[in-house]
C-alpha cells in the first residue's frame, strides 16, 4: 500500500517518560518504563505488541483514563495531569472518542440512540444531535440500520455503530483498543479502513492498539511495544523515528 509522508505538523498527543507499575501484595510489576511517544494528526497510528506488554495501559494513560506514576501527557496543548478531575472529564467528553473490543453498546437502544446519547451530554439540541447521529451512521454505512438494536446487528455492524458513536462528537483524538479482535478478517479490515478514513477526512488523531499483525499493514505508522517500552517505530515513507 502507499504510505502518506510523515506530517510536518507538531504532535497533538504526546507522552513523555511515562512509567507505571502495579502492586499486588509484595510484588510490584512494572508495566511501562520511561516510555515516550508522539502521535500526529491525520493518521492512523497503531501500537502492537504481545499480550500483557502494556498497550492498553498506555492507551488509557494517553486518553486520560489512568494516571502514570511518572511522566507527562500533553494532548491538544493541554497538560492532562494538571487538569482537575472535572476539567479532565470535560476534556475527554469534548475531544476524545473511544472504541473498545467489546463494542460497549446498550442492549436496549437502537443504533441511532446509541450514537445520540453522548451528544446529549455535549448539550447539543435534539435536532442537531439527531442530524449528527444520522450523518455518523451514514459515514460508517449504517443509515439503513439506524433503527436496529445490538441484538439485531452483526459484530462488524456493532463495531461500526461504536465508531459512529465515537466520531459523532467530532473528537480530535480517537482511541481504539483492539477494535477488530472480536471480528473475522473481512470485518476487521472494514473497521481498520474506516479508522484510516476518519484520520484523513476529519484530520483526527487515531491511536489504535492491536496485536493483530494483519492490521499493521494498513496503518500509517506502527509502533511495536515489548515489556513496557517501544521497540520500533516504523513509517514506510520516512526513516525510522526514534522515541525520545
Ligand atoms: N489495574 C491493574 N492492576 C494490576 N495489574 C494490571 C492492571 N492493569 C494492567 N495490569 C497488568 O499490566 C500488564 C499490562 O497490561 P495491559 O492490559 O496494558 O497489556 P496489553 O498489552 O494491553 O495486553 P493484551 O494484548 O492482552 O490486551 C499486565 O501484566 C496486566 O496484568
Ligand atoms: Mg490490552
């Protein structure tokens, strides 16, 4: 596939010297050790690596869900660790979308309602929320299925509803943790292509965690993690960029 040149813009998301450990009784396990990462807008950045190497932990720190023990996180010019809990909540609501492995849809809501719900938290008017929800469902090819509930949708369709829910807010930062691992190869491919298109068309920063090697071929940039560190940073059209 053709790769875009690396963006000349500044990173919009970065983690510097991140460290994180979890204690269980006497045992303290290091999950991230002095990890630094910069992520650029308009592209799909993939973090891959073996199970347990710290990918989800890194994603949750970069999205403000978890705090590191050491290091800093800058997102859209804000230092996330310096925000108050309320400020952080507002930041996440306004600027970030999250797509999970297990879709996290409400069983009782149809596709349109799933997508509309977070928009109501943004205090959008009813008509605008509906228009945005329908536009987002159209973007993921589900206009004709907007009235269906999760039980009436396939796995791939459910994940597309989850993507529509995330993009309807028009977030600048979109995070996805193993979004394809519950799907077969063909549906996984559709989801990856969609995340790619979102990065391009919305100039969004899409950071996706996956240990599916098939996904790696379709990202603009692939970071490989192992044991809490970034081992390699590959971008086809530009020499390797080393983590700082
Ligand atoms: N809240 C927690 N408490 C204790 N240990 C944790 C916690 N969260 C993660 N860990 C541990 O940190 C390590 C890294 O976990 P993480 O979920 O980040 O890995 P991962 O790379 O996403 O793995 P997978 O590919 O299986 O999803 C694991 O050993 C895990 O058990
Ligand atoms: Mg994980």
